[in-house]
């Protein structure tokens, strides 16, 4: 396909990655945002989010003139052949997806889109949104295409350029196929669907991952009660190709900017068609129970009460490899600990600055100072290589609660500390 003129609205994790990667594939891309300061930083090649390879792609795109950043979608879309909507769709009041940003951009640009220009939703939007957008635009010459994004934060560029699949859905088969071709020669199957099916793929996939994680957290709880080891159980499960090895690790509960809002939104979509999606609501309930079990485990390590306990927290981001704190389980656990009276000192290699209810430090060893318990809440590999003897020396107590099963229990024991993970035998 020859180079297309593309506009990407929203320059967050998804929009910036989409814009920079499409430019790297040869397209001419204008990225739009309402955040003037962000547009200025990006125009100067400064990328705020932690994504390997992204800053390089942005610099290259700026240098070769294929990528630019502007404020003002209405002006930007003149001359565009395709416009990607990559704006937020957070959890709204009542749990449904909040589509105000999607609707605001649609209202802003609907009447000035060039004839034939495809309006493409990459934001995660409930089934029926393409239809709703088409009705808002009210033009036969503007096809609406759903092209959900599956990238993972921390590996966004890698995922965008090496996708497992590309999904495009529209009532206009030609428009869907055209969007598929924008991805050029990326070696991925392209699923061309109707708009509703494409929209549902994204929720069905994300919610399946949430179910898998809640299931594994439940199995980990059973392991603790039955004296089994979740590492061995999941190793044995993971060799089964019908199950697969990924998303089989227990933790402090799932979170991040997508799974909580997408599970909630799908429950609401199901309700709207009189379907009680009990399996999914159970997974959400189980996730809250998992957080509470982790809090109880930490309370136990503090001698039964959190009031006045000094807790050193390692990891705040919702997962390793990102600085994203949105709906982070590490923050959720910390905030319950704080509410129950614990004093929290936290360190995360990608997070600096103030967070309410805790002291954030920029040295991992500072969290250990006088701590009753040290808790690992994000699976940063570098925590494995800390000097655990030094940590033991600095601590008041001698318990490490490893909610990610990240550390080598033997190493913690050798340092003179005791270790407890999730679904694994305690090392003391
Ligand atoms: P984000 O919050 O990182 O970025 C959104 C950007 O849109 C911000 O820069 C914001 O300033 C901008 N914006 C908001 N309103 C705007 C408007 N009216 N006009 C122009 N710009 C506007 O969000 P994100 O994480 O990139 O998510 C975007 C969408 O992609 C969501 O629907 C999300 O569910 C979906 N998604 C996210 C991920 C992920 O891992 N983050 C993965 C797949 C899909």
C-alpha cells in the first residue's frame, strides 16, 4: 500500500504508539491531543511514558517529517484518509464505559472529514459504538471502522509491530480491508469482521485474561490451604497447549488501565441485553477478595495488626516495565494498608514524586529502614538483585511478603529473613 495520510487523535499509550509505528511503516501521520504541554513536549521529541523504542520512533518520525504533533483535531483532519480515535474510555459512573471523549472528537470533526475518509475507533468501545458514531456523523461518505488495539504497556511498540492478529470491523468491507492494509507487511492474520464483532473481540479477549488471572489466584489460594505449590501446579498446567503458559501467575490482584474498566463495561453491556454475566462478576469479586487476602497476609506478618506497622513497599506500577499507576493493584493494596493504620514507605524504579498516604523514596534500601515487613507488589526483575543482607540489616522485623512470587526464597532465607509468597510454601 502506498503511504496514507493518517490522523491519530489522542497521544497516550495507544495513540502515540499507533502514530509513531504507522509513521515508521511509511505513512504520514499527524497526532492530535488537547493537552498543549504534551503536544509541545512531543514536538520536541520528549516522550513521558516508559515504552522501549517509542522515543526513538518519535525522534525518527519527527526528523524524516512523517510524524507531527498538533492541537486541534478539526484543522488536522482536513486531507486525511483515515482518522484513528485513541482517546480514553474510562469507567464511567455506574460501571459502563465513558464515551464522552470519543463523542466529543466525533462531534468536533464529523462535518469536516474529507469524503471517503475512514473514522477508526482504536479506543476500546462497547458494541454498538461504531453504529452510534456513524449516526452522529450522519454521512454516507465516511465509513466507521472498529480496529481494537491489543498492545501491552511496557512492550507497546514491539506488540504493535508484531501483533498476534489485526482485527478490523465495519459495515463497509472495503473500508475495513483498507484499514487492514495500513499495517503493510506485518506478519499477522487479519480478521475482517462486522463492526459489532470487532468491538466485542477486544472485551472478550481482555475479560478472558481477567478470568484466567482470577482463576489462577483462586488456585493459588487452594494451594495455600492444601499445602501445594502454585509454581509447580501452573508449570504442569502450562505445558498443555490448550491452556498456554501466559497469565498463569498469581499476584496481588489484576489491575491497570484496562482490565478493571473493561470487565466492568462488559458486565454492563451484558446487562443491557438482559444477560447476567455471572462468570465475569465472580472474577471481579474474586479480584477484590484476592487483594483482601494479600492485605490479611501482610497483617499476619505484622503480628496481626496493621495499626502503627511500618511497611516497606517495593513496586507501585501496575506491572513491571511501565510507569503507569492507573488502577495499580500495588496502590490498591497500599491504600488499604494505609487505611488500616500502616505507615508506608515505597520505592518503584519508574515512579517518582508524591503519592497520597505514603512516602515515596528513590532508593530501594530506604524502604527497608526500620520496616516491620517488606512487601513486593510489582514484579520488577531488579528487586531480585537487591542486597537482601543489607535489607535484613536495615529492617526492624524479618518478614518479606512477595505478592509476585518474584524472589528466590532460599536467598531471602540466607539473608536471615523469612519469605512468604502467594500459593507457595512459606520459607522460614
Ligand atoms: P491515555 O490516557 O494514555 O491517553 C489518552 C490521550 O487522549 C491523552 O493524551 C489525552 O490528553 C487525549 N485526549 C483526551 N480527550 C481528547 C480529545 N477530546 N481530543 C484529543 N485528545 C484527547 O489512554 P490510553 O491508555 O492510550 O487508552 C486509550 C484507549 O485505548 C482506551 O480506550 C483504552 O481502553 C484503549 N487501550 C489501551 C491500552 C493500554 O494498554 N493503555 C491497550 C489497548 C487499548
